[in-house]
C-alpha cells in the first residue's frame, strides 16, 4: 500500500519556520498570520504523531524528529527549486527556432531576417514553415508566429500585426484581360486561398462587385501568390505578402479598396518562454519591423472594416 504524504502546505510552513527561526518571521515571509503557521505545523505534528519543535519564548528549536524531517524537507525543496529553474531556463540560448506559416515566412519574414542576424550575429536561426500549430512540449520551437484569433490553449499570444486583403495580378494578365478596376473582376479568373476569411464572395459582397469566372483555389497563401505571379489570374491576397512584389512591379493591385480580415498575426509561446532573453530580443526586433512596414505601405488605400460573421450569414 502506498504511503500518503502529509499535506504539502504543512511541510512548506514547517520548512519556512525552520529557515526563518520563528513562526512569526515565517508568517511574514508567507504573507499569512503567525496563527496560520502554528495551526499548519500542529496539524503536521498530529499526522506524524510527534512534536517537531521545542516551543520557547520568541523562538522555536527543533526536536530530534524535527531535525530529521527538516534535513529531508530541505533536500526536497532544493530539488523543487531546481526543477522550476530548469523549466524557465533556456536550453539553447544562442539558437532561435521560429515556427510560422510558409507564406509569412517566405514573403515577409525571410527577406527581413538578415537584419536580425546583423544585430545579433552570434544567434543561430532555425525557421520552420508549417501550417500546423506547434506543440511546444513536443518540439524545440522557441516561438511561433500564427495568423488567427490569438486564442490557443495553454499558450500566451501577443498581438503582432493586423493585415488587409485586396486583389492583385501580374501586369501581363492585367493588360491581356483588361483588369483595372473592381468592376473588371467579373471577367477575370479569380484565385483564392481556402482560409475562411480569404473568400472572394465575402470580399466582393462588402466592396460591391460581381463574381468572376470559377475560382482557382489553393490551400495556402504562398500558392495563391505564386499563382498570381505565374499569370494565372487575379489573386485575393494579404497586403503583408503582396507589398514587396507590388513595389518591384511584378504584381499590380486592382482598385484602391481593401478589407481588414477577421484574423491577425500573433507571437505565440508558453508564458515562461517570453522571459527568455532571445525571445525578448526577437520580439523587440520584429515589432520594429512591423512599425516600419506599416508606416508607409498602405497610405493610398481605403481600408474597410468588416464583420465577416454578418456578411457570411447574409450570403449563405
């Protein structure tokens, strides 16, 4: 039959009373009353069937049984403290492993990562593009950048960046098919992601426009963007992914209106990971990149806020 331990609270109060030298000082350290400390220790003595202290005026002194218990309790507390330190300790302080969506990695993060390397040349970077949510307990990933509502079980999510959505196509496609305004989309081949808020029906319903030819769907925004670059049609794409191609002239935006989607980008990790120095350095750096990107990249756009739940119910 398995032996039952005494209540851990009583053992901890006993440990603190010995460490501090009195019930009163232990109570101060524990932010409880001296009576509460005394009560827990008396309960512990009742369970063990032996006194643990010689109670003297203004101080306490251990009995032989108390000394024996304290020697083992002290070792136990040291092991517990070491375990807590190991949980918060960074096993690889000079390597940063980042998990994020393939589209965000390829078209936004990777072109900027050299800037982080220049500031922190001793930091090795491992980038893991995936559409799957990371199980931190089963991986070596330090931080994840996700696109969603920012609510994940047992994960701390910090808002990183909002985005906007608009149509783009290759200049060759634009000229060949005469696609210059939202009205022209009615005779365009439309490309879309299978992600819930990247639906052409939703976008056109809010902007005002007719649906074009049957859509070409890809599971992943990086494929949608590649489809537009390959002159396959007009893609509905996030601004964060399309902007540099528009600047280069390999994509053109159709119209001057954009919708703000339901989802945003978030920095995600277990709460304790955010105490790691390398996470703080990366977080500060990427937030500065976001501020710089957003400061000049959409000044000429009319951004329309959208209740996607309402729109979806209207068009179903």
